[in-house]
C-alpha cells in the first residue's frame, strides 16, 4: 500500500516537473527531486529512467551525489522568486501574504546560495560543469 502511495507521489511530481519546464511560474527541479525520492522507495525502473533522462538526469545525479545546484538553475530559481514577488507587489496582494511569500522565498534563496554550483572534483580542477573543459589559469603579470 505504501509503495503505491510513493509511486503516485512520484508520478504526480514528474507531471508537475515536466509542466514546470514549460511554465515559468512552476518550478521543475524540486518536483523532480521529490519524484526521484518517491521512485527510490517504489520503483527502481522509474528511478533509473529519471536518472538516465537526457534532459533532467544530469541535474538529479549532481544533486544526489554532491548536493550540487548548477549556476543556471540557481539563477532561474532566483529570477522566478523575484518575478513572483514583483507580481505580488504590483497586483496589490495583501501585505501579510506578500511578506509571508517573500520570507519563504528568502529562505529558499539562501538555501540555494549555500549549495555548490559544481561538483568538488570540478571545483578543484577548475573544470566548467557544462563542458567539462578545464578553465585556463589566469596569467600573472611579469
């Protein structure tokens, strides 16, 4: 019975995550992380499918192995938070709702900022995560 619940949560979150890839107001990664967790408890096949997915898999693997949030994902998250809060202010939402939403967003923004943008090995070697290429060392003046 519990397996079916986890499977339902995973499938629902995959649906929301995929929708979030096309709708700017809906996040993608948090839903996919929840679905990955739920599938790890209910379906090895769906967990593997999500990890091996060509678009979503690399970010999920980076999170699972090193708690990495790529810089592009961080910027998208922060931009979405700012846009959402701006819409709330411009449309005249109640002060309580705006402050509450802003507080939750601030906590999320700080959490995102505390996570690395690249895996430890890439940071140590100066590799860029998207390309795997080594960054050229800065020339020193002589």
